[in-house]
């Protein structure tokens, strides 16, 4: 089921739920991705501190993927125009 993230806390909840749905302990998940149990716990409790590479490894181990797409409601074009690094959708 797709999840729309608005806050980092939501990512932590998704990771924890997926881990439990896969019947994995934090220690088992950590072993699969080469991290410590305390790091997995930190991901679930403070997901704003997750590095992208580690996040993708954990998602992969849980059978999940990250998809980036345009929002359903479009942002004002004036704001996007101000950001020269903004992707062109």
C-alpha cells in the first residue's frame, strides 16, 4: 500500500510496521543490512537522521521501495521558478 510522507516521523512508523510485518526483530534487520540494532532503533525513533544510502538498504531488506513523484496538488509555479535546482516534472 502506498504511503505519502509529509514528516520524518511517518518514515519511522513505516519502517517499524514493515519490520514487524516481516516478523523481524531490530537485531535481525540490522544483521541483514550490516548495521547495529541501536541504529535500526534510531531509524524508527528519529528517522530524520537516516542517511539516504542506509534508508535504501533498510527499505530493500524490508521489501519496500522509495518512489518520488510529483504531488497530486501542484506547487505554485512561482515558487518552483525561484529554485534553479528544482526538477522539471
